């Protein structure tokens, strides 16, 4: 498996100057990045979040999954995709035949943005400014992990990484070469499966999400069998 792809950290330029750049460590390793992100104050989201949630997974993973932001469970645990949406993702990976230890999971925003409703913390969509501010962390993760396959999860992540005109509903499950990786896919965020209004519609959404990941799994096995990237 290839572990160095010096190309592909070109992401569409944000309108706002990124705020996290000055918090990046001099040592360009995932371990150093993970230690440094806890002190990031690149945008105001750090004030209310419990902690920054950096990506997690094997170094030089063949597959990278990129979501929007940590949720309530992730904010408390300090790990990405450990809540209900993460369980849906794990199930989809199992169906797709992609070993979890071949996957690196992360988000375009590292702090949980939420609105309080009583004792509950309800997810709030990050702004373009907040996404831009956090961009240096993701650029570093992409450069260090150098995945062969990137799967972008949800509209917020897709439009920030693949362009504002990108529509997940129209282009989900389609393999394409992008600056992110030579094999890039987009699909819905697994949390959207859980938001379906009833069990019948949740099952339809779950099967469609699993089908998208099966396409990723086919690409993964093709690369494994040929040794290509």
C-alpha cells in the first residue's frame, strides 16, 4: 500500500482565512497534531465544546471517512464516530467488507457546535467561517494519512471539500478522482439515517447508505488485489 502521496491536499480555497494555522505544531505527525488540537482556539467553537475531537485510525489508512463535526457523544468521549451515527457507520463498513482497522475517521470541524434545549445539546450546522478556520487540521490529516480512498459524509462536508454546487443526493456512491484522493466517494451522513421519520423510512435510508458503502468496498478490494492506488 502506498504511504506517500505528496499531491492531494488541495481543497477549494475558503473565503475566510483559516484560524487554526497558528495552532499547528512544528512536528508534522498525527500524534503531534492530536496533542496540539486540544489547545486550538482558531474559531469561537472551542468556548462551548468539551474538547476538540481529532481524527482517529491507523496511520496511512487506505480509506478515510470525513464527516461534518463531532456530535454530543463524540464531544464527551473525545473520539470521532462513537455515538449512534458511528454505530450506523460501523455496520455499513461491516456490510461493505471494509475492515475498521483500515479506516481513518475524522471531521471537517473538530469542535461540537450545538444549541442548548433544556439539558439537551442539539447539533447546529457549522458556518463557512468555522469550516475554513478548521481547515488546516484536515489538510494536515490528508497529507499525513495519504488515503487511497476518501469517503465524504454528508452535504456540509461534501460542499466544503468538493464545491458548493456539489449535491450528495445526485452524486452519491459515484467514484471520482479529486485532489482529496484518486478514489473519492460521497454519500449521506450516517446521522441522516437516524433522522428518518419512521422505521420504514429509516430502513430505506439505511439500505441506501449501505449500498453506497458497498461501492466503496468494491473499490477497496480492487485496490487491494492489484496493489494499485
